[in-house]
C-alpha cells in the first residue's frame, strides 16, 4: 500500500517539476542528493518531538500529576432560583 502511495506522490511531484529548466532541475537534484548524504537519524527523531508537543522534564509522572491536581481551583457557585 505504501509503495503505491509513494508512486502517486512521486508522479505528482514530477508533474509539478517537469517544466523547470535544466539548470533548476540539476540544482534540485544536487540538493536532494545532499539531503540523502547528510541524513542523520538523530535529527529525524528530534523532528518528531517538535510536532507532537513533547517536552523534557526531570520530574516523575507522579510529581507532574500531583502538581496539576494541586493547581486546580473550583469556584462553583450555586444559583438560587
């Protein structure tokens, strides 16, 4: 299934890029080639953290839960009819 989706994506990109000049295509190829050579798996893992709101903390999960519960305030008032 992924290979079919990848093929469709490649075809779509080719449709967008096929009318570029030869010089521009060569520059694009060079940039893509460099991105493959410079690919660092550690950088890719950090990118995922940026998209999903991950944060680093030295506190344990129990401490964070305790802080959240203690910071809650309830100011409900019952209205008389």
